[in-house]
């Protein structure tokens, strides 16, 4: 007789539930594992349609927790078919006696949290109520088939099949007239098989999909060799990779090579027949639409090369979504199938289904009769199985109502208001954007370790805090925002199910980075969780990932380079180093014209670079001062940012060099800045600009020069300026602000580098001068409208914020953008860090606003 009160109830006996069961036994927890089907295997139990196959190679799609399995189980193919994967699950279940721990044919009807008892009550389809301390949903991401949202589905009297609920005995379509609706992975895998048997096959396509041939065969020899040589390293690399399969990350932009070169690289990836290799060919295909177009066009070229009828080839070619933004597929003979005379493709965009009828399908102006209809219409993905399990948490709130506008989780594992509830590969975790085996094992390990931790430390409950959950939502959104995934109507975005909220369901920041976040949470004493026992409580509230994801990647990359700290160099060395780094960045957008010239500074000539918009002039002018701590940089060193500002604001940008320290210390830069402004004002017409519409702008030390220039212009009676655009300006060298300490170490501009700059530029006494520290000016009244951008992880953040506040208090019109998750340099990294783009747009808008 099974216990009615246990430590843990697990729902689902797919690969997640099976491994968790094993671990619960190992760690001595009492449990009940409930499974709706009559065998193990989960997804591979239900999806028995012909051609069902895993798109991840068998070398990677297998358990790692039992090393003996690698000797005891040999895969026959590179991409295993469903029957073999199911046999593998059964083999593992038998080997580890898991069958004895699973109750089959048992569904969960609902679950309620009892706040007094601190336990869950689980109601099953057998009429039993089980109570437990911990409740784990191992229900899979693609387990609830989507309700058919097509008119008249109930009318059809022929045979109806759903790919995700395929009959165990198989289906013989010989001599039959068959309709398949849906061309996602299930349709694309099954259509060639159905076509082999059917007398007539009509495929109803709403959206064409990207698919590449699997080139199935024996397991990939290179991976087999690597695994044999050093399995531990291979598995480690997989766990910390982007997708759960060890692949070298590309460093090549699709836009940095010719189309021929790009196609050659893509062909090489194509020939490998591995799902992830194609998308991994270029570093920017997921984040840049133009880069993605290169891959998409390659894929369309492949379709054209196979499908004989050009009109059909065109219909089978995706144009509306980018490669990878809907789940790309792997096939065996899919496109070739459309060359067969008995196979027809119907484009539902041109001929929508009016209704399913008793005998067939009415579409467009046609009616066709069928013996069988196959629905390959997909799943209520990621949340369907969890939400439909009727989970009621604290205060009677259901998970369904809480998630009405999109799933809210902390780490994709837990949710506020639902203590001791865990979701394996839940929304907000890499899940379907990863090799599921790697993600499943990671979550099971995390849950097991958490349960053990709680037991050892006498904690009864664990629940994330609202702050941590909201922070995770923001981080997930930040990750999605830098990609082009949100443009597509995909099931990743919930777009396939009418009424489902449109948000990015899986975490798109990568398997390795996600794993590190989970590890960090634990290492910091369960950061963002409240743990409570009968006599104690622990809550280390906080946020686990705050730096913008692309900025974080750059920081990680830089840390692998072990670069010397700039402050250990001489100014000459630092200048050479800075120039060399700048040479590697993308150039920025095209502008109408770029010319170089010289102007009269305070003590001799200064070089400038002029960026002219492509529109007819004359234009307003921004006199721009570069960053570089007054020590390095030049009129060309912020080239991409100047191009971007010019192109987006339709303003003539004149980037002016100024004398550098230590050769020309304070007040040389300030005096040059002001002299340059005067020169530009006097020569505005000749430059093609408007003398009455001049602003100053600058970044970092250049922001300091711009702010000082604006003050000098105010104090000496002109020239009149229309606005100041200050990006991360230095405003106060008189003392250290909190952010110097808080952000002093890890974010490129460090506290010690800033000190090195100041030491070269100004003495402690000089730093008290407002022309070095504009924040110290006796009055800021009368300064022009200001756009001031500060970055959360910049040592200069607080002095920038203080300047914004002081300007406002002095009655100056100020727009202050506090760029969340950014560092001192990130907003200048045009075409490298997409997360900076919205702030640059704001800056350009403000610049335009100064002149309107
Ligand atoms: P998918 O990828 O969601 O594919 C479902 C397909 O069905 C897709 O082509 C849909 O078109 C189409 N569909 C859905 N509803 C309709 C209606 N009402 N009318 C016409 N066509 C419709 O599910 P799969 O089962 O193929 O694959 C799921 C995952 O399993 C796969 O990605 C792998 O991870 C394994 P749409 O694109 O929405 O226009």
C-alpha cells in the first residue's frame, strides 16, 4: 500500500521524472511518482508518429548520470528514432528498478498548498489524495497537444490522428487519401512517411519552416572519439555551452563576409547534418535581422535546388520569420516529397480552411474528401501541462490566474506564492532552446541538492521572493530583447495558441550562463529565496543577474583574455592599446559624408572629423568630445557612436580632438573644448551647419569637456548653445562617490583606472575647480537643456546622477536616462551590443529635440 503522505510527489515519468526518482531514492526521500501513460518515456512515449526522431545527436541526447550506460547501451544511429529512444528509457528504468517506483495510468487532477500544514495536497485520477512536502512537475515542455482551433473538427467521420497522441499499434495509410495539417517538426518528419503509403496526400501549410536534412547514419565519429578520449571534459563543455551541446561559439559576423563566403561556411555546417551547427555558423544570426537573412537565403536556395516546381518551392520557403526564430527542423526527404505526383501543397494563406466537414476539408473555393486527417498542429508548449494541472498556491491563488499575462518564475524552477513547488525545465529556463537532457539533469540535480539542503538545515519551505522573481523576469526579457526571436509567431512566444500571452517562454540567455546563475544563487545562500523552518527563517533577498546579457558576455570574453590593466601602462602604451582595441570593432552605420579637418584650439590647431547626414543641409550641429580619460582617444576614436548619432539624429556631428594629459594637463582639455565650440560657431555656415543650432556632446571625459564647455559658454556670454548631451560624464574629481567602490572592479572602467586618469589630468587642488569638476560650479542655473545618461554599473554613475539632480534643482530642463544593466563603455559599442541601441535612440531623439 503506497504511503499517502510523502516527502515528494513527482508528476511525470519521462527522462526528468525517471532521473529524479533515482535521485530521491539515493538521498532517502519518500516519494510518489505519478504518470498518466502506461510506460516511461514521456515525450517519446506519446509521440509515436512515423518518422519521429530526436534532432539532437545520440552522443548528446542521453543521460550522463549513470556512466555504465555508456558501455551498456549503444545507439544505432546519429539521430535516434522514437522507438529506440523509448527502448533506451525502458532499459534505464529496468536497470535501475524505476518501474517499481512509478504509478502508471495515474493523472493529477489538482493540487493545493496548505499554509498551516506547510504541505501540498495532490488529488489523483484514482480518487486518492496524497500529501507531500515538495511537489515537482516533471511534465515536459511539449506534452499537451494544442486544441485544434479549426472549424468543424468534430464533424469528420473518417480517421483522425494527432501526432502527439499517435496510436501505439501504428497506422497504415496504404491506399488512403490523407490530409496533414501543420508543417512544424512533427509534420515535416511524418509527411515523407505518410506519402510513401498514401494514395493521395494533401499538406495544409500555414507557415513554411526552415528544415535541413538530417543525413542520418552512424553516431558522429568526431563526437564519439571526443567522448571516448575525455568524457568528463566533453560533458562539462556541454553543461556550460550555449545550447547543451559542446560547439565552439562563432566569432564571425554574417555581415563581415561576402555571400559566397557565407554560403561556403553554411554549406560546411549543412553537411554535418546537425541542427545546431547551422545556427552557430555566425555570431549574429540570432540578434541581427540582416545577418539572419544570409542564413535564411541559404536555406531558401536549398529548397529551390530540391523542389522541381518553382511555385511550390517558393511556397515552401520561409520569408516571414528569421532562421531559428521558430524551431528549425531536421528532415529526411521532406522537400523531395513535394516532387511526387500524388502529393499536393495547399497554402492556407491563399486558401484558408473554411471548415472540416464530415467527409473532408473545405478550403478556399475547394472541397476535398479524405479518408484520414492528421493534425500535426503542435502543443500548448512550456506552460500547458503545468497550468492544466490545477495548482492552487497560497491564499487560494491558482497558478493559472497568476500566469494569465505570462509565466512568472524565479529561474524557471519556482514561483512566488507556490512554496515547495518545482518545475523541471519550466518557463524561464533554457528548456526547449537546449539539449533537453542537459537541462533536465541540471534541474534534477538542483532540486535534489535543495531538498537535501533544506533537510540538513531544518527548513520546511522554500519560496522565491517577489524581488527575485521580478528581477528574473526582467533578465529573461532583456535576453529576449536583444534577439530577433520576438518578431516571429512561434510557440516559443506562445503565438500558436489563441489567447496565450505573447512573451518569450524559454530563457534565451544560454545553458551555461543559466547554469551559472543557478549556481550563484546557491553559492550566495539561496539568493532570492526565503527558506523557513519551524524555528528559523533565512532570506538573502536580491537579484542574480543584473548586467545586460550582451554586456555580461563581453565582460566574460574580456576576462578570458587576461589583458593587462591600462593603469599599469605608460600613457603611450595605453594609447596604442586603446587604438588597437578600437580597430576590431564594427564601423557603425553609413552617413552622408565624413571629412577630416583642423580647427583653431586654445593653443594651436586641433583635428576634427565631421559626420554629415545624408539629408540635404544645412543641419544643426553637435560639437562632440571623445572619451579616453583626457589621456587617450582622438577625434576618430568614437567613430561608430558619432556615425550612429549623426544617422539617427540628422545632425552634423563634429568630433573634436583636444590636447591630452599628461603632456597637456588641466585646463588644456577644457580650454580646447570651449575654443572648438567658438570656432564651430564662427564657421558653422561654411561647415554646412546652422550657427543658431549648436549643441555640445561627449562621453566620459569628453562628457566632462562638454559639460565644462557649456558652463564656460554660459559664463562668458556665448556662443549660445541649444543643449548638452552627456553620456557617462565625469563631473566630480573632488572625492570618491559610492559607485566608485560599488562598480570599481569588474566593469572595464575601474576605480584604479579612473584614479590614473585623474592623476594625469589634474592635481587634487585643481579637481576642485568647476572647469575640472563641473558638479562643483557655484550655480548650474542657465545651462542649456540636458540629456544625461548614466549607467548602472559605471563607477561614474553617482557623480553623473548628482549632476543630473543638481541641474534639475537649478531649473535646467533635464532628461536623465539611467541605463539599467549597462557599464561605462557599453552604450558606445554600436552594432556590438544590441542592448545599447534603445539608449542611443533616446540620445539621438534628445539631440533632435534640442533644435526643435
Ligand atoms: P509546431 O512546431 O507547433 O508545428 C505546428 C504546425 O501546425 C505549424 O506548422 C503550425 O503553423 C500549424 N498549425 C497550428 N495550428 C494550425 C491551424 N489552426 N491551422 C493550420 N495550421 C496550424 O508543433 P510540432 O509538433 O510540429 O513540433 C513541436 C516541437 O516538437 C518541435 O519544435 C520540436 O521541438 C519537437 P504556424 O507555424 O503556427 O503558422
